[in-house]
C-alpha cells in the first residue's frame, strides 16, 4: 500500500466517523426536542368547577409555593431557583397572551399529566387542588407586569 493510498483511506475513515457523529447528534436532537402538548378535544373543553373565591385562591397559593415556585418562580415568571436546571425552561405563567390562549381544561391537563421536565401531579394533588391551581395561574396572568 502506498503512502498516498494510506492517507486517502485515513481521510475517508475520518470523514465517515464525522458523518456518523453528525447523524447521531441530529437524531439525538430530534428525539429530545420539546414536543407540543397533545390534548384531546374533550380535555380542552373541561370547565373549571371552582370559582375564584378567596378560600380557593389562598389554598392554591400554598400549593403553588410548595409544588410550583421552585421552577416557575414566586411570581410565575419561570425564573425559580431550579429553572436553569431544565430544558425546556419552565413557562412564564405571567405571559397573558400565552395563558389566555389556553382553556381551563388545557391548563388542568398540563398540571395533571405533566411533561418532561414537569412532573405529573395526578397522584400528588387532588382534582380540587389542581383546579385551584388553574385559578391561581389565571390570576398570575391577569396581574399587571
């Protein structure tokens, strides 16, 4: 084997390894890209059975402080102390335009089912507590910035 043929073979091998690496990275990025929420029409149409009474809002505030604020932040801006650990980062719950696009059923579904990195609260919170959080999230989005 001549020296130029050995160099050519080595160059092809390097090129093959680089191409293979790019393919693996591309597949990895595609797999780990955040997927859109897939919520059934029936879940989207769910109506909050609770009203925004002071008792419901006070209960929701405690739940939020305990379960949500580490990621979403005390004021709901997605800037909690744990927020930088996650990709995608937690949603800004004060973004009125984004929150107003969601039905109560969609917010309830997201709290209930979760999606990485957000955990499911189906077994951690009662139905009433999750609906209280829907009221609280609506309140965060309604506050002037």
